[in-house]
C-alpha cells in the first residue's frame, strides 16, 4: 500500500497566515514599551519636582532667617551700643550743635543764552 503524500503548505501561505498575528503582537509590544517609557518619565519628573519643592522650602526658610538677622542688625539700640562701645562715639554735648536755617528758595532766573558771534 502506498502512503498518500502529505502536502505541506508553501512558505507564502504560512506567512500570509502568521503575518497579521505577528503585526498585532509587534504593535502591542510597541505600545507597551511606549507606555512604560512614558510612566518612567512621569515618575522621574515627579522626583525632580519633589526635590525642587524641598529646595524651595529650604531657600524660603533661609530667606526668612536672613531677613530676621538683617532686621536685628539694623536695630537702632544695637547700632547705638556698637557706636558707643566699639567706635567710642557719644551724643554731642548740649549747645555744641548749631542748626542752620535753610535760605529761602529763589525762583530760578533764566540764564542768558550766548549766541555765536554775538555778545
């Protein structure tokens, strides 16, 4: 008895049958990779934002501390003590200050304009 010949499908038929499934699988893989890349970028941006917010809080606290220090250094009582102790300054003796009165303001007089060739 003879065995019937098994007919194997040709390469073109196999490719036509597998190509749509392979294309869908490749498309899904590409979408998955892009999704993971986008999520990774979102997480990285979140970490960067968190770091910048912490830095902003730190710099705001430093700014507040420096403003307080400046206000403390500008206090008149502190400046007066520093002038007396470190610089040896003292308030002027009574009668040693002469107040000058300001002369009355005169209206500005126009100045004559010299023209070339004329006096």
